[in-house]
């Protein structure tokens, strides 16, 4: 089992700053021909046959990182698509009262899923949400939209979020991800 940076292998999936995930290679004697990979938090796990040479391993790691990056790019909405979705959610669940000026993905949020600055009506979503189900991303967007209307996490805030039918499911999903990654997370600070 090896843990290395994708940059160490000359890999640049997706480009940009911090685009090189940590890569963990797991060899298995039971695995004969197949190679697979999946994202686990901020790292990528690549599963390969035990008999594979180091050169083949490096080639397959590069291939699998490129495949994962392509899959994530297809699944990840652009900032413009996020803004459109936020406006749709506001219209559907908040009577169109929450109107963000901007919504964008950011890579510098490690202890929260999203943030909102009511003064300039900007919303930022953590890139850690990439690849999560749409209902989870929608919940985080709605959570931040609600902050454009109500500061804090008091009863009025939660009454707004109660209109979204998947609130509890999405919160449970995020709780599970946070627990699996060893993070302390709660959005109930003022409740």
C-alpha cells in the first residue's frame, strides 16, 4: 500500500491549484485483471492486482485519476449552473425571497460545507461536495440561501428549511460523511 501525491506521478487531473489528490494504491492477490478507483474524502484509492509491476501501477494510477476527474467534471455543476440552481430553489422553497448575487465552488473550506455573506449576497460551496447526490448539494444551497433571509440557526431559520422535503436525509448524509472523515460537523449551533 502506497500513499503518494498525484503530482509525484506527473498527473494533473482537472488542473488548477490543489488538483493533485493523495493517491493510495491497494494491491490485492484476489484481483486478477481489473483496476478500479474511487474517491475517499480528499484522497483517491486505486485497487490493482498484486502482481502488477510498478510501471504498470504508475500507468494505471494515471489512467484512473484521469477517469475520475472526467466523471467528476461531468457531475460537477459550473458556478453559473449553481447560481441558476440557487435561484430555482429560492423560487420553489423560499418564495423567491433569497436572491444571491453569486454562488461559486471554493477549495478553502475544510470545516464547513458552505458559507454565506449576506452583506454582498455571496454563497460559497466547498469542493468537498463534488460527487455528492444532488439533493445534498441542494440542501447546502438552501441552507445558505436561508441565511440571506435569517441569520443564525434559530427557529425561523429551521422553519424555512422545513419546506425542503429532503432536509433530514441530506443532513444525515453530511453527518455520515463527516463521521467517516473524522470531522466534527454540526449545523445546529444556535438551535
